[in-house]
C-alpha cells in the first residue's frame, strides 16, 4: 500500500497532536500533585498571576491546549477534503447496482 504525501502529512499532524496530549497529561498530573501538596485552592493555584512559582508550567499547559486544538483542526480539514475526494471519486466509479434508481433511469432514458 502506497502512502500519499497528504496521508504522511496527516500522520505527522496526528503524531504532534498525541505528543502534545501526552505532555499536557503529564504536566496536568504534576501540577495537580503540586497543588494538592501545597493545599491551595484550584482558582488560586491555576492562576499564573497568583502563582508565580508555576506560572511557566501553567502557561505551557495553555499553549499545549491551543496547539492540540490547532492540530485537530488541521486533521479535521484533511478529513473533510479526503471525504469530499472520496465521494467525488466513488460517484464516477460506482458499480451500477450501487447507483440510485433515479441515476440508472436517467442513464437508460436519456434524461
């Protein structure tokens, strides 16, 4: 099976997505453990303006969420384009028995 350049791009995007997701999960676990150990309220601990000690990590988690959203949008756009191409390609190559009755009738009666 040959992999197209478009498919390789999607694979790269999804690898980036899952790497960002893994990093975010790890960071969230570390932050939550630190919050619980400090006994801080959620609203205070997760506010980078009020928690200078973890501000960089908190900002990193926000950045990772944004990166994941952007990567997923790229993957969704690829999926929509691939679906449209598949529908277009299938409509020309469908076996007759898969075509709708109306399309077969049009072909038979020249409509």
